């Protein structure tokens, strides 16, 4: 089946530093990847849509300069949280939509838990 | 804009019994998809079931069935014969024309032995 990985699975960083999170589709190509943010006991909120070879599209209220997204290949998208602050601590989840196949398919990564101290 | 409403924050169900999780939605799209995902404490999102807006029959996947009532804009999930491993957070989600998913607030299900 379609597998999406995320690395790292958890990360602790100091306030003011930057953190990069990778999202990889392991056995399929993904033209589109999505990044979500989830606070404890809350729902997933879409942050941005990442398309291979083009700029990401950010949802309203998401700071594009703070959350840098790069979709350099059909199997890799990265989210960089720049100048992280404690309020950026959250669970970040990516999903990938296969280039081929039924259009409704989205496969989720296992998530990355970010803690900013 | 799309909106998904899950009005049950938490539910308890006895093992081997069935449970229904409510989901209502609002959209102006003519074509859309409805999903249910399970999120255990580990955090991974597990796809359960999908219903297309033009599908005439209710979707079923093993112990999961989706009660789709288009006119009422509802897409309730029924889990039959609950198991202890079903204890998790359940999210209803909608995909619109732009393939973006909008999620409901979620329902926490706790299965009691």
C-alpha cells in the first residue's frame, strides 16, 4: 500500500532556532502534498498545499515566511519552521496525493511532534 | 466555504455493541467527497471509509459503514461490533473541488470491556 513517512517523528528545539520536517512518499509519486497542524485534543488544520515544482499555497492566517515549504521532487516535501517559538509547539502532519489513481486518495504521514523550549 | 460539524465530543460504547458517530456538513460544491479517519493515541491518521457525493449506495468497509443522507447533509459513521482497539479519536472530513480536506472537531470513542 501507499506509505508516507515523516522525519523526524519528534523534535525538541530551542526558541529562535529553525526546524526542518521532511515528508516522503515511499512507494508512489505525489504531485501534491498537504501540511496540517494539530494541537492537543483538537482537529487538523490545513496549513498549506505543496505542489511539486511550484510555490506552496498557504491557508489564510498561516505565515508563509515562518513556515517555509519546499516540494523539490515528486516524493519529497519539506516544512521548515523558522525562528521557532513555544507557541509553534504542535503536531505537524503531512499527506500526499498520488499523481495517478483515484483523485480522492490522500495518504497521511505518521506526524512530527515539535516542542519548542 | 466548507464546514464539517461533529457534535459529540466523546462517547462510551460497550465492547461488541454498535456505535454511531454523527457528522453534518455544509458546502456549495456540487461534487465532493466525505471521509472518516481514525486517530489513535499514536497520532497516525487511519483512513476508514469514503463516500462520494454522487454515490447512490452507502459506503461500507468491513465493520464500518457510512450512513449518507445527502438531502440532510449528513454522513454518519457506524462502527459495528466495537472492539477495544476501536478506542480513538474519529474525524469526519470533506474534500471539495480543490482536493483540500476540511476536518470536523472529532469525536473521542472509548470502548469499555
